[in-house]
C-alpha cells in the first residue's frame, strides 16, 4: 500500500514528561520553580545580545583612532593609556581624542617654519 504521510512520534514521550512535570509542580504550589526556569532560559537567551551591544558601546567610548604626530602612521589605541607608536616608537598619549607626544619636563616643543630669504640693499 502507498503511504502518503508517516508520523514520527519517537520524541513525544520526552515532551509529554516535561509538560507533566511542569503541570505537577504548578499543581502542588511550586510554580515559582517553573517561573524561575523560564526566567533563567530567557536571561540566557538575552545575554549574548546585551553583551554584543555593551561591548560595542565600550569600544566606541574607549578606542581612539588617529595618526602619529611624528610619522603620520594611522592606528588605534585604548584611551587613558600611554603607548608607543608602532611605526616610529614615539611615546604618545591621548588628549581630547587626539594622539599627542609625551614630552619630559623642561622640553619645549616647537614647530619649524620655513622663511623666504629677502636680500636688503644698503
């Protein structure tokens, strides 16, 4: 005979046992255990979503991308940490979202300016 539909009821016993257990706990006044299990499953399902968005928020607040003021190499670094440029090894820190050099006390940092020469006649 030709079979059109075939029923597979091999896993129904486990599901019925769980349903019977839940109904039994609720009937004897221990429904709070069932509610606790449902809450734990819900929180475990929600945890990865909260973790991803929390990590994205933390990275956006604490990672700064800029260029080295000495060599112009672009890279990212953690905020609130002194570090060295990976290209030129200049000691740098972050101020106002920008990379700046760490200069020892008493050092005067100047920028060289090119000046055109003009000849004055007497």
